[in-house]
C-alpha cells in the first residue's frame, strides 16, 4: 500500500523466520530494505528471493561484533543515503538443558541478544538523530515475562533457558533507556515481545508436544502465532 515509500529499513536476522517476514512486509509497503544476516549464504538467498518485491540489499552482519555492525551501517548509508528504521530481530536461543548453560554460554547469548541490539541501535542513532526522525523496533520475547514453558515437561533435564530469558528482559530495559534518550530527537524506540511463533528458530518448542500444548493452553487464542502477524506489529 506504499505506507513506507522512500523509507530505508535495516532488518537483522532477516535470512529466515520472522526476520524474513519483516523484510517482505516492509518491501511490500514500499521501503528499501537491507538484509543484515550473519550467514552470508542465507543473506544472499533471502535478498534474491525478495528482490522481486523491491529494492533489497544483502549486508552480511555479525551483530555481536562492533566492527561488523559499523561496517554494515556504513554500507547501508552509502547504498541508500539514509536509515529510517532498524528492526533488531537477530537472536540465538540455545539450549534448554540448564546443565549446558555455563558462564561462557551466558555471555555468548547476551553478546547476540542484548549487546548486539545495543550495538545496532548505537550505530544507526546518529543518522536518525540527524534526520530528526526514525524508528527502532527491538524484539524481546514473552520468555522475559513468563517462566520457561519446558518446566511443564518432566522429560527435560533442566528448568529453562535462563540465558535467553535474561537477555530478552535486558532488551526491554534497553528499549526504555533508548526511548528516553532518543525520543527528544524524534526517534521512536519500541519493543515487541512475541510468544511462540511457528519458525525454525522455535522448532524444539513447536515439535515437543508437551511443551507446545502447555504454551497453547496459556495463549488467549489457544494457538501459536505466525510470522506475518509479528511482521504486522513491526510495520505498525
């Protein structure tokens, strides 16, 4: 419908899953989109698949690496001349087994899920502040608010993915901080906390019946979500 005509969006983790749907939705609304994906093959394939919908640029990016983030943002500005939207979607989930959750594991999850979102936001902020407008959409998770669903399943050796839940709670705090700092310059910062959405990322939750049933039982609509539903929230 062209509601994003002329806008430029960077979407991290857009090589598949919900990130791919964000890109599809934004392109369909007239935005020019940079696919920021750590896997170069997935990055290129996603851009190729979406190219029929509009102007899309693959930008391989490791959001946990400061130099990679800055290089990606510089490349987008050089290619498109502006940055209007950042969707901070890239994340890792990791293991459900608490016995595997070492301190090094915790640091790895935080480097991507929390610190990576901060690095991306910090890198795009000067362009948005300079324009006097912009939108940053951070992606957290319902896991930040609820105890991990796999506690319902006695077959699991552990009580939840603490690293993931903690990192996503941190994203909510980061969103509050950025909104307070950047709002005065016309830059909006918001957060989406999806529940269970049918993607490869959530395979273990989707395909473990006891976990899936427990999640559905607690969901208002008694079903899991679809990627295009979350993409609609990001577009809004």
